[in-house]
C-alpha cells in the first residue's frame, strides 16, 4: 500500500500534549496491525537538543544511536516499544544547514535558493525517508510549537504540499486547549476555533480536532467545534486530563479515533489487540487506588524555573521510576530537592529519612557540593542510593573525601587543579574542550560493558533479565557524558569498599560502581543512563532493583 502520513499540530498553548496524542494514535494503529514510525519536527535552530538547558526545553532524550532528541521521542519509544534515532528527529537547524551546505557545494546548479520550495522539500524528504527506512505503513509526524508561530511556518507548508500531492494519503490532526475559566464554570471553544482558523489561513483544513481539557467534552461543545471548525461531530475527539498518561490510547479507542483515521485512509484493520495495554492500565488503577506507597528524594539542579518547579527536566528519570514502582505494585511519591539548598542548609533538613535517594544527571559546579552531601548522607545512613551519570561521579568524590580521606578530591570539571582528580577528562575529550566543541562530542548513545558476576549490578540484570547476555555478562546502556572515573585510583577505591562492577568493552572504562551489600542495602552509581531504556511494560533492571531496595527499607 502507499505510505500514509498523519500530521499532528497544536494550538492555543504550548505543552498541550501533542506528543502523547501522537504516541496514543500510533499505538492504536500499531495494535490494529500497521507498521508505524513517528517523526518529531522541532522549531529551534539547534542541530539537536544536546546543548539546550533542560530548564528551557525539558530533558533531552538520548537515543540508541547517540541522537540527543526532544523528550517526545522518549514518549514514542515508551508507548510503541521501538528504538528510534536521528531519522525520527528533525530540527529547523538541521534543515537550514543541509540546504545551505548544498548551496555551497553548487548542488542547486546556480538556482536561487529559497525557503519554498527548498526548505519544504528538505522537510518532506526527511519525513518520507523516515517512512522508507522502517518500511512504515503510516508515518505520524508531530509538528513542534503552536499554530500561528512564525518559527514553524515551513513545517505547516510542507504538510500542505504533501497533502496536495498525495490526496487521500495525508491526514491533519489539530490538538488545542479548551479552557474552563473558574469565573464562568463552562468550557470555552473559541480558543480552538481561532486556532483552526489560523490553520485554514495556511491552506490546511484539519480532519480531526482533539480538545484538551480538564474534564471530558460534552455534546454541546462537540457540536460547536463541528460547526465552526468544519469537521464532523464524530471527528471531534475529547482528551480530558487523566492521572495516568498511558490511559489515553484507551480513551481514544473508546471514541473510535483509530477507526475513523483508517476509514479516511480507506484502510481496514488487520487485527485489533489491546488486551496487553488494557491489563496494564487495570493494574495501575488498582495500585494507585491502594495505600502502599514509597518516598524517594531526588537531589537535582534543574527543578526551579522562576517561582515554579519543573518536572520535564528529569522526565525520563521520573518515567523509569514510575514504571518500576508499578511493576512492584507500589505508589510512587517523589520529593524534588534543589541541590543548592542542600549545599547551603545541610542534609538533615531535606533528607531526614526518605525511602531512597537519587542524584541524577547534571553539569558544572552549581549545586554539586549539595549533591555530594546527599550521596554521603545516603551512604552513611544506609538509605538506598542510585547515582546516575553525574550522580555516580559525585558519589565517588564523596567516598574519596569521607572514606578514603582525600578531602580535596573532586572532578576536574569543577576544580581543574584538584589534588585528587577522581573524575577527569579523557584525552580525546580534552581536545574537544580546547576547541569549545560541545555539541555531539560526548560519549553518546549505546556503549557495551561487561558486568562483574556476584555484584549488585549483576544480580539486578540477572534477576529481571532482558538487558544482559547472561553467558558473556555483556550489557549495553546509553551514555551522555564527557568525564570519566579516573582509573588510576581504582585500586584504592576497591581496597576501601567500592567495587567497579562493570567496565566498558572498549577502553575498559568504569561503568558501574557500588558498595558491597554486606556494607549497604543498595548503593550503586552508573555512568550510563538506564532511564532512557525503560519502558512501561519493560522496566529497567537497575530501577527495579533500586525500587525493591526502597520497598524493603520503607515498609
């Protein structure tokens, strides 16, 4: 069959949930027997998300091939249980750079290079190539930003052109916000009406309108959208707030959303199997209605944005913890602790006795001393501890200072002249830093490592399986860092109780460090990022073991 394309755009406000809507549509179509590939189109001129402050745009999602992508790529991977990569992630910076590079190489043969058709042609080429690479029946494309912004105009124009060239093979879904002002007490449809009018002004008539709202949409509002947005009432879809984001595909299924899409494409379902997803949701509902819960303190440096706190800076981590908690049948309560506050006011105020402590990814000196204190507090008080990347490095510094006695131990990232550079730059990375080459120059993507038998890490992988070759001990985790554990101190660490329980298959770098379970119930740091590989139906073994330890410590 000819490849089909679904464009998902957003209106009224940013952060409306287009990614979750796109992922939910994709899993419904996948469960109907079709091969799906998603594509995210971002507006910014960055080549990837790797150099963007996570407070500005959320946690960059790290792909298996090393692509530093938007967090929506992570949503797609989790919903669809796929491994995605660079072909699934497009930025306007990539598009402009490719077109300009071609012009410099005279590949346009003297033609004047213009936004239309050359920018739009490159956008469409990438969308079409993504479908070809995976032999997808349907490509689901999420357009970043909000309708009416100047930054994403060329994405919308590309959508219009593809629809014109492929009648019957392109569908446009518009997701907008339907607010319910407190002083009125009723949902208002005008914001979405105006957003659709903006689409119409660009030559696009949406096939579906998805209304995001606090409560489910009533028939009156549905009829208003149908009348003023020029769509059938059955093509107006309600997407009310839900406590469980993974419930959205079933909410759409109950409205026959996927059936209407296939009908417009002239396709018939090859199968219909939602049983696994339904069982998963029923399990979650039972857990969330119970009273068995655990509390985990996360000591990070990217929570605050003005007077507010931001979940998206550690989105993949929160998801991985939630997956593992559901697996073990407990509700998860996370406490977000600013590392700078711990640094200034001490650990007792913020870490009196949580069920577990996590120090996640981070960069630079700000808040680092607070994170080091948190790692030491968890070690001394026998609280389950998980250090992720920076959290592994800072736990090593804490151990060097408090246990070995090297009070001046540090990472050369924060103190280039430290007497004990426990964490340091590899020679290749030093060259990058001299050239100020930051983007895409770290140890990125999947790196293999051998896990040492009879360690905490080994027991985690062996018990929960699926992420390790048990015969060879070889596993693979995604990486995103420059600084490494300094192996010249390895013997001293081992002598004092820290095991290096995994080493990379290339260069023999320290990948996982831990305290023996005879000394601590769970104290583990990993240079890799297991949070990026966790899926709702396949939680990662490291997180499963950590949550298990938290449960034993708490209940």
